[in-house]
């Protein structure tokens, strides 16, 4: 497995899975474009990567999805092409429906869904012109099942599956690939940054997240799936994967179990 000399654009690259992806890709001699809102954090990520001359920083805000066409033009200009776009940026949620302001629902959808779709559409003409390209999308196990405290987050991730499954069928004959990646609990700051019902970050590390798979192992498994042109992959523990299949084949049982599940 190698991404040597491939140009890979990673969003959400300032921390967590995105940072781990950048570090691992740099070891494989990829040419990297790393993006997030946090320019200072991206600079620190670049410093811990190998082959710093092959890394370009491109700050962007997925919530400002109208600006993303311009960002795609800048990304292409960095190395003359983009081979792989890893749509990894996003934000999570920890609040029940009745306590969640509608502005929070909108923000989650704007970042996780519309931002990802807008960036995909912005780079698509370049892929079509080159007759080659690969979209990888970090969704979630919650993109397959809904659990308490994540109503809008689950909705945004479900939406990504609907969009990219349709999109994959449309571009299949044009040598453009789509890989949907569904992590479970990964040990990152995702729960600390998750939005509460008022829109403020939760600010605490939940036990399930803290005990989750390392971001480094998740990144390696993601890149393996992308390299193998997988359509969809679950990167999670046994119970999380089991939930997907119970929901699919025994939905009534899943409904009973999810009510009792500790999902904070």
C-alpha cells in the first residue's frame, strides 16, 4: 500500500483523525494539502509530518461553503492536480432534541453535509477533466444507525451516505471512485468539541471516546480501505459494528437495545 507521489487533500487535518492521516500519508511520500479552519494548528501538523516540502497548508471553513470553489482552485494550483480528496472535516453533537436550538441543527448540517457536498462539487470538474479521482468521506457508524444525543449529527451523516451512494453510481463509468468510511469511537477531541443544545462545545472527554481506537490505527485502516477502492468500510469495535447489522436485520431489537445503551 502506498500513496507515493499522489496528491491527497485532507480536510479536518488540524487534529484527531485528520492529523493522523496527514502524518501517515507523509510517511508514504504523498504530496499533501491539509485544511481546516485553524491555521496555527495546521502549521503544527506540518511540523510533525515527514517531507515538509511536499505539504501545503490551505485554511478553509466548511460552514462557509460558498467559498469552497475558490479553495478548490487553490488546492489544484498547489501541485498542479489533486488525486484524492479525503472529506474528513466535521463536528459532532451531544444534546437531546428537545433541548437543541434549531440554529445548532442548521450549523451541523451546514458543516457536515453541505460543506462536504460543496467541496466535492468544487473539485469534481477537475476529476472529470483528468478522468480520474477518488473521494473518501469520513462519516460515522452513526451514519448507519441513530443513537441518543446525536440527532442532527446522525442526520448529517445519514445524508452523506444518501448523497455519495447516488453520486458513486453517477460517476462509476468516469473512473471516479467513492469510499465511505464509518468510524466508531475514536480517541480524539471529537466529544470535547461536540456541540451542546445551545451551540457551545461540550468541553469534556466522554468515556467511550477516551477508550476508543487510536486515531493512528484508524488512519491506517482508512488509507488501506481507500487504497483497495472499498465502497464502504466500518472502522470500529465489535459492539459498534454489531449495532449496524442488528439495525439492518432485527430493527425492533435494535430499538430496544439503543434505549439502554450508554452512548455519551
